[in-house]
């Protein structure tokens, strides 16, 4: 499986992907850099994984996708629970199982570590992501009004048991 821990050198590729996936509400470079540094320094508390395309494959032309990654998953551990903070797959590689593989590896880690629950927030209007997470065993447990900006939108709160 081409999933590995993200390295400092993946920053450009992760920024390109977050901008394509989330547009105006994408993470800033500074936040992404802090998360990467935390994941490298404290891998038990902060997770940042990328799906690196096998040699010779490209998720998108190199000028758009500088590092050749097809997806990433970013999560943090809070007590015995984890929160998925960001998950994105390059548009040309969506609906090919990349997101399922990233989340599947993360759920295996959660089971091995004995974590209890996995939480996440998703834009109420993000039908693709909501369908994806429902299919992965997540359930809705609430809603946070006007949580997102650019554009303003409610967040759906979703969770599932880790075991
Ligand atoms: C949500 C996302 C990560 C899914 O990744 P992916 O690699 O395309 O997902 P998979 O190929 O593993 O899809 C698994 C299943 O999820 C559901 N699904 C995924 N994308 C879907 C879509 N656009 N519409 C409806 N269902 C979808 C389907 O049931 C799919 O199975 P199928 O293709 O056999 O029908 C991806 O669409 C993405 O990066 N979106 C932009 C960023 C984002 O919204 N991230 C989530 C918020 S943090």
C-alpha cells in the first residue's frame, strides 16, 4: 500500500491538494507546516499520512501537483479519542478507493492503539464527503451552526467507535 507518514518535503504537495480540495477554506501553509512538524515530532498524538503514487503514475500534471501524492489524512489524538482534521483526495483520483484506504489504515491504527471513538466535522453541503463517511460507518450526532466560513455553512458532527 503506498501510504506512508508525511515528511517535511511533502508540504508543497499537501498545500496544492488542500487548495484544490477546499478552495477558499483550505488550511494555511503555516497551519499545515505546524501539523506536519507535530506529526514528525509526536507521532503518537498527531497523524499526517500521504498516499504517494507509485513511480511513473501522476494524480495530476506535475505543475499542479508538485509532489505526486494522491491523497492525505490528518488526525489528532485527544485522550482516548481521535479527530480526523482533514482528508483529501486529488480530484482525478477520487472514487478509486484512495480515501477508503487512508481511512482503513487509520481505523486499524485506532484499533491497535485501543482508541475509543473517532470524531470529525464536515460541511453540511458536502454530500460526497458525507456519503463517504456514512459508508465508512460514521453516524451523525449533531450540528454546529455557521461553523465554517468562506462560505458560511453549518458543520455536521459525525463519529464512530474505533473498535
Ligand atoms: C471525501 C473524499 C476524501 C473521498 O475520497 P475517495 O478516495 O474519492 O473515496 P473512495 O473512492 O474511497 O469512495 C468510497 C465510497 O464513498 C462514497 N463516495 C465517495 N465519493 C462520493 C461522491 N462524490 N458521491 C457519492 N458518494 C461518494 C461512495 O459510496 C464510494 O464508493 P463507490 O465509489 O464504490 O460508490 C474525496 O471526495 C475528497 O477528497 N473530497 C474533497 C475534500 C473533502 O471533502 N474531504 C472531506 C472533508 S474533511
